[in-house]
């Protein structure tokens, strides 16, 4: 540095205004305050336990895929009902928009609780007290999550939640964020995808606080028979765990008899107090209103009192207009029968197309086909989209590896939610793709 440069630098320091010097000195402190590391400690570390959600994994799997431009996209990936919402439900919502001006109560209106109890009475032949044994919820999804936060005591060592495998991913997330560990009970294809409750070790049952049941099952469509319920109730009596029965697919079935429900099973087995049992149901699939976010929970009055207390703080009251539309929906069965007929029509049309190339069968209930794939399920899903522009969900994304086995591997879930003609077109494309595979049956 020349002498002049040195003098200039000295003058620059001497002549810098005090306020500017203060700002410069503050910059490292501001940078430290804005550092991501500073905020990491304020986030619940249990969030890091959550697995990537299946549909995010599907997006990653299919990133960069360019389907043929000449084939319209058909999605069988997401289980979102696509039948029209019945006009009378829409009208009931519109007629009660004045309810937007008031805060709703967590317990819901007496009219809604009575409509839910009456529906359960007609459907399952059970008597529910609408004041103590019914609680409206904003769809079964949020309630299935919230029940774990209500019943799990993470302070008890190795608190465990048992889930079927494959399973609805909310069960796992709810358990992990409640501070519990999970154990997965695999379904058995040889027994109509019945959950192998007897395969759960006694050491696991001893620390289990909550068991999620899904009947009809997602993705298998299997319905739990009475003897399986008896076995689960026996285990609950022995170990004291709560049973959360997810029954949101209960109104889409294909046989002569409606699927057995958990509360119905309890009543048949002289457990009319529904001890340690809560049932979750929803209007989304039954009434084609997934955007309404409406369902209810019913069962053990003592558990529901605790659940209502939790929900008061959680802030999950249902809006008055939604409650009024829900009363209308629960009070009508004609639209449910019409909806069921549409699904029966789709399965009747699709199965004959797929059976020559895939080992598919009519499920007990629900709107999914749980189909074996020739080869890897993720590769099958990506190839099908790339070649024929049909989206399906890899089965391994819906399950967890337990004892070295992922029971979803080698299968895909197909949601027959699109109109009949789209489902038929999708089945034809899937059949063509299967026929092209070197190891198809």
C-alpha cells in the first residue's frame, strides 16, 4: 500500500460517522439472529421423525416423466371422491350461511349430534346417547390424528401405538407426534388381508396404549369379522389400550350385507358401554363431500369427554353452515345407495379387463383395488405413467418394513374414483402395459 493509500484508509476510518460504525458492528449480531440454526431449537424435534408423505414420494418418483401427449391423463392415485355432491346438501349449506356470523361450539349443535346418533342407530342397530357418546369432527382425518394426542401418555416408558400394515399414514404421524413409538401388524393376503394381531409380540402389547383399526381397510378393502373384533377386545381388556376404529369407507360395499362396524361388534359381544372403543366416520366418501370436512366420533363416553376437552383447546369446532349440511346428509340414505351403485358399476366394468393380466379381486368394501404388480411396484407406477399416462400409487409407499418385510411391496393401489368411462379407459391401458412386461402372469 502506498503512503497516500494508507493515509486515505486512515482518514476513511477517522471520518466514518458513528452511526455507520454502529450499523457495521450490528451486522454480525443481526446475521446471528437470522441464522437458521437459531430457529432450529424452536421447532418440535419430533417433526423430524415423520416420513415423507406417499403423494410427495410419488411426485419425486415421477419427476421428469413425460407421458404421451396423445393420451389424456387419468389418475387412480388419490382416493378423492369425484362423484357430484348431492344438490340437497349444497342447498342446506347455502341456506345456513348466516351461521358464519357466530362462533360454533366444540360439541356441535344438539340437532347434529342427534342426526349422527340416529344414523348410527339405523346403520348398526345400536343406541348412542347424543349428549355423551357422539362428537362431531372436521372430517375423520384430523380426529384420527387428535385422538392420539388425547390418549397417549408419553411419560409411560416406551408408549406404543399399533397400526395395521399397510395403513393410512395419519396413524403413524399421530403416534410419533404424541411421543409414542409405532409397531406395525401386517395384513395376511391368505386370510383376505386380515390383520395378524396374534403376530404382535406380547412385549409390544404390554406397552401399547392405542391401536388403530381400519375396517373397511385402506388400501385392501377388507372388513374385520366378528371373531377378529372379539380377539382385539380381549387384548384390550388384558392390556388396557384404546381402540380407534377408522370406518370412513363403511358405506361403499359390494355384497348383500353392510360391513360390520366396531360399535356394532361391541354391542353383539355384550360390550354396550363401548369401553376403550371409539369409532370414526365421515361424510366424504359416503356423501361425496370431501371438501365439507365433516364426520363424527362415537363410543366410550369417558373417552369422548376427554377428547372433547382436548378439542376445546385444539380449536376444531365445526362451522354452523357445515353442521346444517351435515344434518341433511346424515338424514338421507337415497343418495348413499345411488353412490354405492356407481362404484359397483365401475368395479363390474374394470375387473374383467384386468383379471387376465393381474391377480385382482373384488374387495369387501371401499373403492380401491390392491393389485399385485409384475416386478417392482414403484417401477411399475413410473412406467405406467410414462407409457400410458395413468397414475397409480406404489403399495410400498403405504406400508413400513417390519421384521424385514414391507407388505405393500409388489402391489399398487388403484382408486376407482373417476367416472366409469375413465376407469374403463384406465383399466384398458393398465392391461396393455401389463401385457408388455416380461414377467407378467
